[in-house]
């Protein structure tokens, strides 16, 4: 069989997860948890198989992009938008990451959600979780496989919806399970912040349509050079507004604020959507739009700077966090900054490489963190008072690293897995993060020194906060009774983690210096990519910095482990600066003061003054209701009805009465007078007849 | 009988009798008298019938007179019965007392 004959299979990557979620919606009520989880994981796993077949057929074929028509969508005048799939090396790479990591997280979620729904006392939500998860996979596949900016936007919005649904999965409680709006507020924050980014995307799309009269990738890219030559501002406008969309979806400055709050979702969601796949959609978008970005160096500079500043900014915040998932969330923002900086300065392969390896080790870290949290939950339940129904004053936070400590004894498997993820993220040779981060740093060193220093500093901080986290969580002594009783997670949770850990170890093999398999793979899609040189100076410096950072974290957190109630040692060292990190630069507070409260003021003004006083009190009550009352009461009731219509009716009555009053006198009751009338009448008629 | 009384004389007597009858009906209050006046009017009509019948030499008028006499006899029978009932109710037969239909 001709291998390119496999390419028409591509709609299956969307249809299989949809089939999975439909099965779970329709029949899930009668299936037990295992079957639901297997159906969802199977749907995702089959999508991975299809993606792998597509990748194989591209690899064995020419590797050039193939457009697979699937369905017509919009016909308006000259505008024809079809739902076409684009199979090329870039989209297949994304499909493999999404479905591969997605499948592992599905399997993990079978075990995680089984316990989570029980700790939160609502097993009924188990099925809903997998329906949402499959929907997410389908939407992400639409995003990466669409052949036009419009289809990409469909997926873009679809994954935004899934993100909203899954952040707010426990919508009626906060992260500690207490009744609250905290989780649903986090979900809305993510959704609304993303709307701002989507507005940028939409403006870019409108401009694109206005100038190119086409939204398909090929159509846009073919005309891009010509449009750039007659009107360079257009491309700059499009690329900068796409950057706004990227900043929203990929959590870059200044729209990153939703991602840390998104940790309110269950941990598999944090791993899949808010670390490995959805948030990388922005990186994919820039890489996909490479033909546009390479035309406007100003836009590239902007993207690279945004990415670099975000990488450093978020890394400093991560240093000051105590929540195990919050550290990872800021780390994700920081690493996304690396990728955005890379694709911004034209190192598209480096960005995509880091996207893939980051998906491996950040998913591993999040899922291991979930395992830690579950272990503490189990320990908490084993305590004599460890019953959620108890109203004991102290609320136990299983995500707070200050409660942890010494967990490597209770949870050895999770500890080793976490350690691999942390070292990969820190960029220690020869783990995946070392190769991908180094490629970005080497590219930045050549192309954009300012960003190189930003990223190097961020990489130093990355190694430091990961070291801090590992010391705090797994070393020293337990700082809470629940931690002492923590239990290791079962195989359904740890086995996907082992696969991810293996990937985090060998993932660097995708694009080893000198081999450049990913570069060769992607050069079919992204024109003009060049294999980055391995720079020993850069690699050596970053390795030394990473090791120094880990050593520094050992000095602060490993040598004298934290004891219960102790202040963070870094606080002594940095003083107020640590507080700045801990409080996240007060960005949320500033946004509240500058935007949200002003928005609330405007809403209140609109509600109270415009709507309340103007529309309701004045216009509706006074003008409309008043005029109506005046018209009905004064004019119609008093004048027309009472004075005119009644006068006619009464007048007719009076007239009749008066006429009858005079006529009744004829009826006097005397027979003789009637007889006289008859006689008179007869005489008159006869007289008339005779005399006429 | 060459010299016959002309038709107009009969008719004049008939008209005079009818006028007297009608006047009696209109001005008297005693129902018996009124009845008699009605009989006078009927007989004035009878006189006109026979006068015409004789003058035009047809029998129809003569026969019609018998009908009128029969009807007037029946009328008197019903009328007298009514007068008796009225007397029983009102203890009087004055027709001016029967004004219940006054408007």
C-alpha cells in the first residue's frame, strides 16, 4: 500500500475523540468508572495511532504538506471556507504530542479522578471529566490540523471552552473543597482573559481577510510577500495582533494572570491543558505563521522580547511560591516564554523542540505533583480526625509545600519520577530539557543577545526553584501529620508517569546536535530553518548555572531542612524582594485596581445611573408609563369615554325616554278613545280614497 | 210597483243608523248600551247589504246578511259573558273603570 494513502485518515484524529465522548455521554450512565476511563483513553490512544500512521506516511513519503478536504463550511459570496485538514510535519508533530501526552494523562486520570471524586464526595462527576477531556483532545486536534486560520480559530476557541469547563470542574468549591465560588471565578478569569487575546486574534483574522481575501494558510502565505511589498504595515498589524492572541492563550505578559489560577482544575487538567498542550497553541500559531513573521523583523523582536521578559518575570515569581502546583504554573509560564522567545527570533525548530520536551517533563511534574497531593490526601484521611465532614478549625491544604517534607520515604516512586522531571526542567545533561533549552539559548546567543541574558537568568532561576521545591517536598522531615501518613499512588497513576519520565530522559534525542532530526523533519513545513550549532560556551555556562542554582537551593533548603512553622530562608536573604516574588508583584491587585474595579465602576454607573435612573426611572416610568397613563386616564378615559361616548349613549337614552313619555299619553286605557281613533282613521282613509 | 223607493234613500238611512251606532259606542259608558249601539251599526250594514242586493238583483247580499246576524248573535253571547265576568271582578260594569292598560 502506498504510504501516502494513509493521509485521508486524518479526520479520524478529530472524530475518534468525538466518538469517545459521545459513547460516554450516551452510554456512560450505565458503565462503571473503569469502562468510562478505558473508552476515553482508548479514543485518545487511537487518535495517537492515527497520528503515528500519518507521521509514518509523511516520513516515508516526500514529507510535503497535504491538504485533505473534509467538509464545506461557509459559502458567502466569494468567501469559501472549507473544513480542510492539513497534514504536514508541523501539524503531525503537534498531533503526536497532543494525543500521546493526552493518552498518558487520560490513563493517569482514571486513577486520579477515581480518588479525587471520592475525596470531594461527588463520584457522579467522574464521567463528565472524561467527556470534557475527550472534547479537549478533539478541539486541540482541530486547532493543529486545520488548514486555515479560521479552522485554527475554531479549535482555539474550543480548547478555551474546555479549559473553562475543566478549570471550573469543581465549580462549587475552592481548591480545598470548601463551598465557594473560587474555582468558578478562576474559570471565568481564564475565559475572560483569553477573550482579550482572542480579540487580537480576531482583528488579525479580519485584517487578513480584508487584504488577502483568503484565510487558508497557503492562500495567505503565497500573497504575504506581495502584500508586504505594497503595504508592510499590514503584515506588522496582523503579526502583532496575533501576538495578542498568543499572549492570551500561551499565558505571556501581560495576559498570563489566568494560568496560575487555572490550577484550580484537577491536576490532570493542569498537566494536559495548562502545561503540555493548550498553552502551547500560541507557540504553534507563531511557528505556523512563520512566513508572516519572517517578513516583519519588528514583530519578531516584539515577540522575542515578550517571551524573554515573561520567562524571567514568571521565574522570579515561581521562586516565592509555596503551593506545589503554583510553582509549576509559574514555571510553565516561564518555559512558554522560552518557546515564544524562540519562535519570535526565528528559531522555530528550537521553539517546537522545547514545546515537545516541555510537554513531556512538565506533564510529568504536574502529574507527579498530583500524585503527591493525592498521597497527602490519603494520609490526611488516615489521621484520627481526618474526616472531611469534621468542622475542625484547621483546613488542611494538601498542595502547600510547607506541609510536606521527607516524602521520598513515603512515596519513593513519585520521588524518583519527580526528580527526573525536575532535573529535565532544570536543564541538566543529558535530560530532554538540556537539549531543547540549550538550542534556544544558543540561537538567542547568536540572534538576540538581550533575550539570551534574560533567558539565561530565567534558566538559573528555573533550576533554583525546582531545587527548592524538591528539597522542600521530598527531603527533611514531615511538617504535618498527614505527610507522615502519606501513601504511594497505585500503578494506574505511576505507570503513565514512568512512560513520561522515560520520554523526559530520552526526549532530547529528537533533535540532537549534529543529527537534527527535528530540523530535517520541520524544514518540509517551515521554510528556511537552519540547524542550530551546538555552542559549548552556551551549554557549559547554562549547565554550570543550573548546577550552581541547585547547589544554592541545597544551601538554603537542603542543608537545614525547613521545620514546621519556619519562615522561608530566602526571606531572610532577600528581605522585601522575596515578598515581592511571593505576592507575585501585586499584578493581580494592580489589574484589579486598574481594570477590574474601573470596569465594575463603569458597570455600576451603567446599572445605577444609565439603566436605573435614566432608563428605568426616567424613560420607562416617567416618559413611557407617564405618557401612557396620561393618555389613558386623562384623554381617553375622562375626555373621550366619559365626556364624548357616554354623552352620546346617555343622550340617546334621554331622547328615547322623552319621546316615549309623550307617546305614552296616547295609551290612556279608555276603550272608547281607541275606538274613536279607529273610526277617525277609517274615516280619513276612506275620505282620502273617495275624494282623491 | 212602478214607483220604487230609490237606492240612495236606503243608503241614507243606513248611514244615519251607522252614525248613531258609532256615536253610541263612543260616548256611552254602559257596556249594554255599547252593545246595542254595535248591533245598530251591524244592522245599518245589513240594511245596506239588502238594499244593494235588491237593487242589483243578486242574492249574495241577502245571504251575507244571514252571516252577519249569526256572527252578531255569537258576539252578543260572548260579550254578555264578558260583561258578567267584569261585573264579578269590579262590582260595576262602567267601561271607564277598565283602564289597566293605561300607559
